[in-house]
């Protein structure tokens, strides 16, 4: 599933390419026909990201288009005029110079203001939003007996963090996935939050997840770059059985709350 940086990057692209422009809106697949028709011919005001959710506002329409990509969704933005429809396009928004095609989302709907408010209120602070308050998440952590790794993936605690950022920030802070959230002191939490902010901002900038420090990059270590669908250089995510880049101990994988966790048993210790 795309992580939060993907949605913020997408929102920025939509604003750059479509913001302030009158757009054509359609649903070639036929599953968003009524919603697309209500957007058609209006000026796209702005797109905004909240965690893994995208909200698109248009002039003269109270509702926003709410998109959640889910496991398989993607939105491609192409330059140029009329583009042929390729695959199952749920929503197409276009003008004479650009086209954006949404495919395979978990959600694509018009959401009235009360629905938008309810959605946002269910989400925890988003590390990529300037209005995010990490103390909100801290209070939730302190009231839970669950492992920190579990709560990092809970969108009501922190919005936008997925399995890659979860695994990597825990490694970078030297915290084992099984460490109870309530056992983390506030200083440790704020350092972890700051790391998330920096890593995810870099993800927005580059469009990939890179988490290794300069001394552990391929050129610095004389190793081959990582080969993986997700791209980017990481310490532990999907590196189970491979030597830790810091201590050479084999990286481990286990299941926690139905999701795989990856960690180094030497570099990461229970709090």
C-alpha cells in the first residue's frame, strides 16, 4: 500500500498541473460516473493529503473528491492533450495540457463537509503536515499496552506511516518492534517523530523511500544497490536473512498483528 509521502507528492503534482484550471472530469470505467459528472467543467481549486487519503476540492461544489489508493491504486499524471484510455480508469481529470488517470483505488467518492470532518478527525497527526501535533500521538502511546510497532501502523494514532517507514524508523532509533509503546519515554518518542518527518519529507522530494545514512549507502560500503519493487536503500525492510548494514547480524522477520516486521536483534533492543 502506498505510504503517506506518495499521497503528499501526488497532491503537490495535482496542484501544480491542475490547480486553478477548469478541468474535464469523467469515469471511463463507469464506477464514478455521477461524481465525475459533478466535477466536470469546474475549476480544480486544490488537492490536499491527510495521511494516506487524498481530498480534491473544486469551485462551486461543496463535496470533495475523496481518494484512498488502498493496496493496488495509482494515479498517473501525463503531459499533453487528449490521451487514450488505458486499463480500468476510475476517474480521469484533464485539460488541454495534462491528464490524470486514477486506477484501482480502494475509494473514490464525493464526500460532503461533515464526511470530510469525520474522516480527518479519525486520523492521527500526519508527520508531513505543518499542523501536526506529535503530543496527540504520544498520549495514545502512553495509554496502550500494545507494541510500538503495532501503533505506528494504526492510522488513528499516526497518519501516513506504512510498513516500510515503520521498520526503518524503529531500526534507526534502535528500538525492537515488540517494545511496548507505553515504555517509550517522551524524549525518545519526539526523536522518533522528528526522524519520521525528515524521512517522509525526503520521500516526497524524491518519490522513493531512502532511509540509510550516508556511511551505509552502496558507494560508501562498496556494495550493490538494493533491488526491490519499492526502490530506495533501507536497513531492514524485506532484508530478512541478509546481514545488517551496521553489525552484520542477519536481519529477522516475524509476524505482528497480521503484518510482517523486520528488525536487527543486535541493533534494536526492547525499551
